[in-house]
C-alpha cells in the first residue's frame, strides 16, 4: 500500500473517532518500520518522556483539581467572589470569570469547570435577570479561561514537550491570563450597565463570613504561585503539596468527601483523564522525534521562508494556522504534535519560545470555543440542554473579544516575558 | 462471550484497585519527599525514581480504564451525529484498528523489556529495571483486550440491530 493510501485511511479512522493515541502510534510505528528501524524505537522514546520528572505534576494537580471539583469548594468560591464583586454593575459576570479562571487553572480545562461551576452559576445568572444568551456564552467562554494560569495542565504539557522550564512558563502566563479576564470583565460590566441589572449592596459581614467559610482554600493559589515564584519549591513539589493538602482539607476538615466512599472514585475519574493524556504524550514522542530526525521542521521553514520574510508576518500566519489547529484538534494532542514542529521555525524567526508558548495556548484556548470540535461548546450544550448551534451563537461575541486580546498578546511580547525577567526565574 | 465479558469486568476491577494503590502511594511519597527536603534538608534516595515510575504505571492503568468509559482522546465531532446503528458499525472499524495498533505497540514494548532484561541493571530497592517497565507491554495488551471486547459488543449490537440505551 502506498503511504498516501495509508494516510487517507488513518485520517478517515481519526475522523470516525478512533482513539488519537492509536492513530499517532500507528503513524510512528509505520514511519520507523519504513526506515528499517525496529518499532521498539517507539517505546524507547516513550520511556524517555514517560520517566520525565516534570510528568509527575500532571497526575498530582489533576487529582487535586478533581477533588476540589467534587467538594463544596465551588460553592464556597462563588460565595466569596459574590461578596467581593456583587456590588459592581454586571458584578456576577465578573464572579463567573474570576471563579472559572481560578478553577480551570486547577482542573486543566478538561470540561470540569463548566460541569462543576457552570452548573452552579448558570441558574444564578438567570435568576439575577441576565439574558439567557449572554449567560450561556459567558459560561461557555469561562470554561477554558484559566488556561494561562499556573498550575494548568496545558502549561505543564507545553513545558514538557518544548523543554522550557516549567517555572518560567508559569510566570509568563499570569499577565496575559489577567488581560483575558479583564477584557472579558469589561464586556460583562458594560452589558450589566446596559441591561440595568440590580446590584447587591456590599457588606463586610458577607465578606467576612464568606472568607471564613473558604479559609482553608483561599491560601492555596497564593501558596502555589508564591512558592514557585520565590523559588521555595518547584512546580512538581507544588503539585505534591497541593494534592496532599487538598485531600486532607476536603476529607478531614470540611468533610465534603469520604475517604473510602468518594476518594477512590475521584482517583479513578482523574486518572482516566491523566491516562488518556499520558497515552498521547507517550506515543506522540516517537513520532515527533522521527519528524525532527527527518528535519521536517527545517524543510517547513525553507518552505515558509519563500512566502514569509518578517517575524510579524510569521506571527499572523501562525495565529491563523493555530486557530485552524484548535478547530481540528484538542489541546493536548495539539501541544504534543505541533509544538516540536513549530518551535524550530519560530526560533528561525527569532520568536522567544516562552512567548510562543503563551501565543500557542491562547490560540488553543479560543479553539475550545470554535466549531466543529470546540470542546466547551459540546459540554455546554449537554450540560444546559441547548442545541450546539444556540451555544455557538451565544459564544460568538466572546470569541471576537478574545481574538482582539490574542492580537495584543501576540504583538506585545513583554506581556508574557516581563514578569519572568523581573523575577529572574530560570 | 459471557465469559469474556466477565473477564473484562474483573480486569477493570483489578485495575481500579491497583490504580487507587498506586496513586495513593504516589501522593504520600511525593509529599513526604517535599517535607523531608524543605523542612529537614534530607530526602529518601529512592523516592523520586519510584514516584516517576508510579506515574507510568498509574498512567497506563488509567488509560486502560479510559477504554471502558470511552474517554480516550478522539475526534468525536462527526460521530455525534450518527444514528445508533451506524455508530456501532463505525465502532467496529475503529475498535479493530485500536486492537491491532495496541497489539503491535504491546509487542514493541515487550521487545523493549527483553532488551532491558538482557542489559540487566537495577532501578532502586532491588527492583530490576525491566520489571518496572513491564507495565508498558502489559498496559498496551490490556487496552487491546478492552478494545477487543468493545469490538465484539459493537459487532453483536450491529447484527441485533437493537438500540442500546445509554
């Protein structure tokens, strides 16, 4: 069989829903076999990446995120945010954005945010007279908003595949992430004013009681971010501390979850996601190394050089390309398959690899909202029992806003690089 | 078929048990290591290596469990719109492909393990390196088996033409 026929066959199988790790695995094995190399070369690469110390952060953070999602943490977080932001016009939309962003940072934009927090916030939005379309779009958009904040899974994965220090990437995401939240919050507040939505009066009593209720969870983001930025511990150590701390707090202090009844189930659910991701990472490594060996990135660069001469133009094309990637692929496979190919090309155009990472992830964040495979669209559609088309229409204004923010992030590299440089993070 | 199906279910239960054990030890060991390092300025020599391999073991087992829940990462934008019957037919093809690929990946993993066994070498705590790597072929073969059951189930549903309530 000719390679083209095999390629078409595999593409067809992928579109029909065959597991992507098997598709990638088949391609890597066929490529190695074609070169006369034993297929166990795939496994050599698998083990090399599979025993990478940074990989440890993935199961630990994911488990912590799932425990938080299953516990009463979402309710406590929403109450706290409402006590703070309820008083500004459109304040509830700010509550949605902030809580979802924080939550996604922990759960890695796997759809858990929309299910856990969206299910809680959507009825509140409607009750406070926010229009249905506005609310639906807001929740759907917020489902992947925290992607750029540490310790999000995509940031960790990007660090692993690109070889950039994870701490550096963690620092780079903060300011662009805040920018995304701010710009969406501005829209929410404007809509709130326009629609004349009643405000909740501010009261210190509310703030104090909400703070008291969430007292054990509030320090968590500060400990993680502070610990990593001050160099007290590494990202992997932060993951270990978070997993253990969250387990103790939710099981023994809040008693939201039972150690024997709930925790094994949560472990299973979180590790199913981790297993699916690790499968892709492990099998894709063989393929990417094959492609790098064959100098595919350099050939691609030679090709693009004839069309694209300036770095600015490269960034424009890169954004368009990545949005298309985001439409076709989920974020995890996209990172592992695409990143090793574009890093050398971007380097040839003198784009900073850390900045490239933030551009990449912002694009893919938008990809969560774009049809045909935007994950958030489908989760919202199922969770809120609305046709996918309705969700798409509701999300449209938010996509446009995010695209503007993406341009800013792309053309102002300082947003991504300033914090890391100032704190001198290695 | 009933026998295969109960074997399938039994395997899932065993995997679940191992997963909980591995993840629990991973959380405890990793946390202990941080405490020892930051508070007492020491550490367990073998802990980091064990934790890294626990990730591999629980990752593969998680992937095996993902097969049953149909949680493997895949493009499902198209299959969402298919009728139940067509979906069964499509699943027969995709599962067949997954079984074959996982079988070959498992065989490649086995070759790798045999090479490591030949090389010898100890990981830590008297564990031979090749033993720690057994999960790679075992994991792929487990996934292949689960996909095989799925394949058979979907083939049966296709011929029965009955709508499975899901």
